[in-house]
């Protein structure tokens, strides 16, 4: 997926790196090696140990180059930087693997010690930790984004996304926005019994920066109190919605709402990846079928190749039947990953909801289906997680094969 991969890298904020070293030719060699990493993207500034940094915003990481000769200037610079109260991460880059020098570097305050010539895997892992730390800090300042997707049809992505948004509102009284990224189908508004006049297309007009007033003008309020960003009215207009717009929309919605629930449907494109990249939770839905298990494997393979480090997909077993010949244990064994939660099959309640044009809590409050979705909402509200496998899992193996991105 080279197109999707390139889109992801272009969207990520570059890590600002201040490369400090006496010799310009050595700095040039290291800069070339760092630039070749590609992921995460870097903005590299150079300076000598005694020089002042006047390059705009402060760096995220300062890399101090030890040239293998007189190391005192580099050690002194490193120690001085370590004593600053609000400082960037400090990396030491050394040619010599002397235990004496290594101890002096670490005691001077280095957060990471890498050896030259740079190993691509080691450098990538160290830089991705910085990228992920920054991403977590940004997320703590706003609401929670939950995305749902499945590459197999008929498993209820739209119904679960809509019902989860309602559960968060009804059960926990949260401020909730629901976003329909199944742009060609536009099923979320239909599921919620809405006929919105305003859609995401209002945010695709003009080049001015998106603000809260413009965003609010494109939202439709549901009787429950949730707000919906609907898909375009015309199928062909879906091509005009860019991943840049979706990224800006989600970042702003995060600041305005406690929860943002995104229906990604079953079509994977740059818009879906933009949502996953910003999500705190990504759920893949599957049912108790061989086809669904195979599609889940294909999704995990794709997700691993995209190299998104900020979120790991969890699996929801939808339309679950306890006496089905394909059991939860068999699916878990096949995927090598746990099932996050099960949503029971209840066709009668869903049919009654559709026929009466009423939501699940109006026609089936207290049903097993409603309770399971309420449990999921509570779990997300308290930050409940199933511990991901740290070794042996498919995603971990894929990322390891791609150069240690996990």
C-alpha cells in the first residue's frame, strides 16, 4: 500500500532534531543517515557544541555527536543541556564502545545512547518513542476518538457505531459526536433516522483554516443530544473529501466533545487511515464465519504494513451466538489476539427499532444487546483495555520484520 503509507508519513508532525557536533563532515554523515530513515519524518538543524540555537521552535530531541577524539566539549554540552529544567530528549551518538565513555555519557544525562554508524532499527525505535510520547500528550488534552471498521460486510459496523454514540450519551451523559466516514453509503444518518441538510461537504469548500464555528455549522443534532457529521448527499461528492479535511475535523472534534465515534465502514482509503492515526481506540468487527476471520487476518496484515504506532486494533465479535459451531476460542486462536468484547445477535430488537424509527433504548432498553453496548461504553469511559500481546502477536511480528517499528 505505498499510496496509503506515503499519506500517513506526510500527515505526521515532523520531529525537530538538533544535531550538535564539531565536525561538519561528521554531522553531514549522520544527517544523511537520519534522513534515510523516512519514518518518523524529521526536521534536522545543525550546530556546534558552543553555538547558540536560534532555529525557531525548540527541538524535540538534541543529538550530541562524539567524534572519537576530544570528547570533553561534547560531554560538557550534554551535561549543560541535561541541567535545563524544560529540555528536549538527549541522544548521544558515539563511535567508540568504551565502557568508560559510555558511563560518562549516561552520567552526563543522556536519555539514549546510539552508536555510529547508525543502526536504522535502533534509531527508528528511539525516535518513534518520542513521536508516541508527544502523541499521547496531545491526546490527553481532549476527548477520546473511537473508530470502527470491518472489511467484511454485514457485521454491523454502522449500527454499533451509532448505538455506541447513543450509549455514551444516554448512559454516561457524555458530549458525543458521530462521524460517518462510509462516505459513499452514508448509512449512519439513516441508522439514526436523520435526514441532514448539512454534511461534511460544507467543510470541503474554500481554503481557509477550519474553525469551531465552521465545524458546528456542518453538524446535525440528533434528538438524543449527540451531534452527527453526515456523509455527502451525492455519491460522487465523496471523492472531494480529503484526508487533510478529515484530520482537521477529528482534531477539532476532539477538543469539543468527550467522545468522537467514527464509522469507517468497510472501504479502506486515506480518509480511514487519517481516522485510525488519530484514534485512541480502533475496533475491527467480525462475526463467527471463516470469511470474517480471513478478512481480519488481511486487515491486520495491512495495518502492520502501514506502521501506525499510536494505536493497535482490537477485535469485537459482533452478532455473537453462544452455540454457533465456530466458537470465540477458535477465532481467538486463529487471530492470535483476544476478543475485546462480544455484541450479541438480536435481530428482533433491531427490526423493531427500524420499523418504529426509534433507537435501541426506546424499543429495547434492558435487552442483552443494549446492555452489551452500555458495558462497552463504560469500559471506554474508564479507559479499560485488553492487554496487547507483547511478543508473538501478528502485528508485533510484522512490525519487527519491517525494521523494529513496534
